[in-house]
């Protein structure tokens, strides 16, 4: 099977659990990966990412990322494709990490564009080209305009990137709506597009093959797999209606707790707090990420329990497409 064809369905990003003074809790990570696989997150329906955004890959040392990758490959045990994040703006460091990922057995690299200032397209191409030549892992380009001074990957750059042997996928959103839509329409047959725009029904209609899920994927994987099956069967209106019904009260509750809405350095702040809310603590997010207080965690838990949200999520997971 072609590398791009294995990227399909729910692309679920794993947390990086900690214990003590921010020591990576590898047994906890492996247990969670094993659980989501046992709940149905397998090849053809899902892809598992580790040390990516939610897994605070930005803030891990190389040794820590190596340990996380090894644990991920071990837990996945060939049942689901694996991805790791490559966030380095130093191309030489990105190549080193990519080669380590290959040697460990990771299938794909999620790579954002290098940045300090907004990069020049030639710089982005050279960065990806070096990693392409230094590793056999499939490359998923991660368009991150919010982090790279509004730099967007555009068709002229994509036309160059898709000629690289290992370039197989695009994790996609864009600042420019026309670029967002035209890329979906014109490149979805050339690479596997992973929707990261929160407009998954539209993205699938235009050819996307996978999407980034909500926290429901960690609370009850079967619920997210149900929503994925609606997209797969082209039931776009049903997907939008039922997903809005379940996520709107959740988002309202989160918005009502101030500490869950402060700007922070990484996704670990909210994700680790959310695991605490639902009784599956992953420890403190690695520094420098902020750790939301127990008071706010308890407040959000109380609000979600009051509306029975977790039970509703599990009920949705029993539906059939």
C-alpha cells in the first residue's frame, strides 16, 4: 500500500504523560495508546501521533522524544500507523530527529515550516528536501500560519514539495479561505489531506481523507470513530448536526471557566487539564507550559457532570452510521 493511502480517518494526537519533576511517564503513555487501539483506533480508521502538538513535542529534549517514539511504536505493535512531530527550525536537527524516527520504526513525520520570522518559500522547500533525503519516513507537511508569522503553504510551493519521494500528506488549514478550499480541491488526489480547519465535512467533500478529532477521541474513541464513519459514508449534514449537538455544550462549559481560556505556550496546558477533568490524569504538562489549577479543573468537571456530558458522549458512540 502506498504511504499516502495509510493516512485515513481519525488522526489522534497522544499526550505526553509526566510524573515527579516532569519525568516522562512511558508506561502511562503506552497504556493509553493500547487502550485507544483496543477501542478501535486501528489502521484504516485511525493514525496515532506522539510528541506532536498535543503531545508537547515542541518542548521535549531529543532523548525524551526518542523514548516517546520507542514507546509509541512498541504500543502500536503494527496495528496502527504512527507519526511523530518534527518542530525544529534548525534543518540539521530536524534531519537528525527524522533519522532517529526512521530507525525506531515511526511511519510518518509531521513537520511544520521552519520559522523565526516568516520563512521564504525556498527556505521551506530546502528544509523539507533535507529531511526527505535524510529519512525514509513519510512526510506530513503541517501548515501553521499562526506560528510562522502568517506564512501559508501555497500551490507553487506544494507543486515542488509533492515531487519529493517521501512527501505524502498535508495537515491542512490556511489563513486565506481561497487557498484553503483550492488546495483541498486540487491536491486531495495527490496527497492525503488531514483536515485541521474544524470544517471536516467540507474538507471531506473536497477530498480530505483524515481529520484532527476533538477530545472525545480520548474520552470515548468509539464516539469519534462513529463521527469518522459518517464522513467516510458522505453523511455530511448528519455529521455536522450531531457533532454540533454534542460539542456545543462542552465548548460552552469550557468557555465559562476563565483559566481554560488563557493564552499559553502549548496544547499541553488544556489537554492535561482535560484529562484531569475526566479522571485520567496525565501529570503536569512539561515546562514551560502552564498547569491549570485544581480549582478550575474541579469547576469544569462539576459543570460537565451537571449536564451529563460524558454519558452523552458514550451514548453517541453506540450509534451506527
